[in-house]
C-alpha cells in the first residue's frame, strides 16, 4: 500500500474524519483527500507532522508495518499470546527431546565413568541458578560451534586448539568457583 492508503487507514483507526485530521494538521480537506488517494505526495515535513499528530511511527505511516508502539492493546495482547504460544511449543519440543535422550541413555549400558559423569551433570543442573546455567550453555554452544568448525580443512587447527584450551580453562575456573561457592553455602 502506498503512503496515501496508510494515512487513510490510520486516520480511520483513530476514528477521525478527513475534516478533523485536516484541521489538526492545518491542511485543507481536499489536500488531505489528494494525499490519501495518492494524487499528491506529502513532503517529508508533512509526513513527520502526520506521524506526530496521528501518534504513530514513521515506519507505520510510510510502510504500513507497525512497531510495538503502534499496536493497540488488543493487537499487543495477541502478539504476547503468539510469542507465549511459540515459547510453550518450543519448550515442549525441547522437553520431549530431553526426555527421549535421557530414556535412551538410561536404557543403554554405559561405562561406570560415563554414568558418574552424567550423574554429576544432573546434580550440577539441579543445584545451579539461572546465571550459572546460562554460563554453562554459552560454554557448550561455543564448544559445539568450534568442534564443527574444526571439521573443515581450512581451519587453523592450532588456533582452534588454543581457543578450546582457553574455553576449557574458563569452564574449569567456572566449575571450581561454582562448587567452591556451593560448598561454602
């Protein structure tokens, strides 16, 4: 839709007549009609004034795409519900994946050291706060990312190993701090 159509839509959303908006804008009604019907192009100053008087963003006025500030209460509520539904769906999918993976692990015969490691991981996850879990997630994501990068032949293996050693040291320091802090509680 062209800007004229956007002006018209927004004016109607605001329940204003052409006469009312023209008066607020200090324009003639016929000029406003020409703008709305794309017979005339508004100047940048007129566009800015329209956005201000209609209390909308320049983006919405010029493109018809609303920013969060342009949404009315019902639209905002729908957007929040939509995001919430997406988060619930994603959490469900992640939860399903974790349960399946844990079931596969529990059904498999693991070496004693692997079982102990997994038990320690679960203890860590249960006793960690949100910040500690975010930090752990960042470490794991970086290791996975760099492990995948290391599979490419153009990767400088020495630099990659140096990076992973640094990340491993940071992670070790994090764990030492975490368990020292937890033990001191």
